[in-house]
C-alpha cells in the first residue's frame, strides 16, 4: 500500500507535465466544421431570395441550386480535390466519344465531361465529379456559379447544384442520350457537405431556408424533390496551401 501511495504523486506530476503538449496538439489538429452562428443579413437574403433553379441552354428549368460555398476558386478546387473529387474535362467530340465508350464497356473515366447548365445567364464557373463504380454512368457531381466577390468573410460566395447521376439513357424531353439524376437531391447535398467536412476543409456549416418543399422535373425530364433549403459551407482560409490536390485514381492501362 505504501508503494502505491508513493508512486501516485509521480504519475500525477508526469500527467501534468504532458498536459500542455496534449492541449497544443488538440488545438493544432484540424477539426470538423461547426454550425455558423450568424451571417450578414444581406448575404442570407441574397441566397434565400434567389431563384434556386438553373436552366438549360434551351431555357428550360434545370437542376435545383441546393449548396453554397464561401472561398476563393483555388480554395474550393483544393478542398474538392482533397475530398477525392475531380475536375471534368471540357465537352468536346473526343470527350463525348470517351464517355460513350466508358459507359458501353464499363471503363473508368474519372474526369468525364459535365454538360453546361446556366444561372443568371451564364454557364457554371466550376464543376467537380466523383465517379461511382467502373464507368462514367454513375457519379456524384456539382456545378458552381460565383454569386459575388464579397461573401461573409470578404471572400467569394458561390451557389451550386449538387446531384447524383444514377445512369445513362434517353432524355424524357429531347430523346438524346443523357445522364439521369436521382430524385433525392437533398441526399446529394448532404453527401457533398459530408465529403468536404471529413476532408477537414470546412470551418462552418449552416442550413439556410429556401422557398419551401418542391417537386419538379429538370431539363432532361427527371423528377426530383427537395425541402428547398440551401446548405452553406465556409471553406477554410488558405485551404489551397494545406495540401497538394489529390491525384485521380489510377485507371486501367487500356484506354478507350
């Protein structure tokens, strides 16, 4: 018993000596985002009063706008790539042929092109995708439009449309080959934010009220439904310098 009592102060002293180092490590380590406590009223109004749907080149309603980010173009690109998302190649005859081949023979195409949608009269400023499976048929993807240069913390504010491509088929409206989206766009909104949060590239998250529940169809005629809200995330300042962008997953040697 006496030996036990005499060793206790030594153990306590050692623990107290290590405490400052442990606290320093905890403070230095990146943490998952916490909820935003307040946003400038002008920013909140800008998002919640905006028209929260894109259009196609034929001026039909497109995919809904359901996410927003604050950060520079470079910070957003670095954050998305850190989460394993890729920048799609431009739409061209070559990339179009490659995506058809990818779907037909189930060959990976991690940077398959993403078609243009429009908001405020212009096509997306940024786009990212994350392939699911072994072809470009199924993929997570998001398009972003810069809304203004002076967001809540002085950095740019972006609105985005996040949807999941569940397969390829004929458009219900035009009959051309296109991707069909999954109707649960709220699930894709949550997936994107979870991806960024797990990559430790966010400092805050907040769900902003939109125009209420909606059920509609996009430009390809696919039905979707949503609570109508927009989730806003603050990208960590300096995210572009935190790490090198993640490389695309290795593809098989044979190319289509």
